C-alpha cells in the first residue's frame, strides 16, 4: 500500500446547523484530488473534527469518501480512539466500508505506558486486514509513542506507516531503524522538508488544502536534487504552514478555504470560528 507523498487530513464540511454537508464534501474531495494533487485523504481525523463526530457520522463519511473517490486516491479512515475496544469496532466497520487503510492515534487522556501503547496497536492490527498508519501526536495525546515502541509496532505486518509529530530526531531514528518498507510521514507541515531530508516518505498535511501542489513541488525538487529550489519553496510556504495553526485546527484552514472560494462551513463547539480580525490576519498570509 502506497499512500503517496501528499496525504491530506481533510476537514469535514458542515451546514449552518452543524450537520455534514455532503454536496460540499464531494466538491472538496474533487478539489483536493484534481487541483491540489493529493494522493490520499484522511477522513474523520483530527482535522476532520473527529472528537465531535458521532460513530454514525464517521461511518457515513467512510462510505461516502470511498464511493466518491472512485479509486482516484486512497481513503484512510480515522478510526482510532483512546479506547482499544471501540477502536477495533470502528476499524472493522471501516474495513467493511471499503476504505484503503486506517489511521490509529496513540491513546489520548488515558496516559498509557509504552507497553500499553504497543498492546493497543497490536490488538487493533490483529483484528483487521486493513493496512494501518499509526499516528503519534504528543501535543494532543499528552503521551508520546517512543521511537522504540514505533519500531516494535513496525514489525507487525499490517502496520505499515506512521504519521509522526514528535521531534525530527525521532523521525530520523525511526527511518534509519525501521524495516525498509515501513513508511514515515511527517504530521507537521513545517517539518515536511526536513523530514523528507532525513528519509521520511511524505507529509500528512493540513496546508495541502491550500498549497498542495506547492508542497508536492517542494518535495519533488528535493528528491530530484534541486535542494536550493526546495528550500526556497519551503521558505515561501512557511508562513502558511505556521499561520494555519495560529488558532486550534481546523478553524483557520476552514476559513482559508472560504477565502479561496470553497466555503466548507464553520466548526463545531467547543471550537469557535475565527473572528473578523483573525481572518484579516489570515488574508495577509494567504496573499
């Protein structure tokens, strides 16, 4: 399973009443695939506001995304949570929906030990035939999966990749010691180029909603040996990489999509939409 270089963690479009806007979801997927050249899409990830989606909504998103993508890109289901049994339940349903893979996050809030994290991933992987991308995001989960634990789960046959949001040192260790076919993705847009420089395969991106083609060009330039041009594109992209996270994700990427003429609705509480002053600041970054 090759997820490609650019994986977009897609926002979930909402109507004004907070329900999922399916028509806009389809338009957004078309835009990401055709205009921003994404290789894979994560549905119901953190950027998709998974903490406020019901199981029924997640399942509906998995089903819709598979049907609408129609093979044009890989669909990765955000089916992990901080409860192992529930993660297994949702991952099994995602498999039935026809997704290409599952994104399983390190358990949040519980604060498990490294052995607990390992067992969480192990039993989920054993319960499904889906390829699994692990997701280590210590800024949200409090605990961080260590490089050593990541290398342990990399030995499990259907855990084939990780989305890594810890340090570049950790990315480097995983890349250098994991099996050759285990793919490491940066989960931080700002670190995309440095991560690729130490051997990461690509990026699971939020900014790819806005500058996906530019991110692809940056990575391709580096891989083709055009290091200075890649560095220039990184510097050009950096204000957007950083600016989209001036507020809790996905508040500003949703605002940015509206600025680009693709309104996807607001965010669900407890997140709140950007103020007019915050949108003015965002426009300066986008322009």
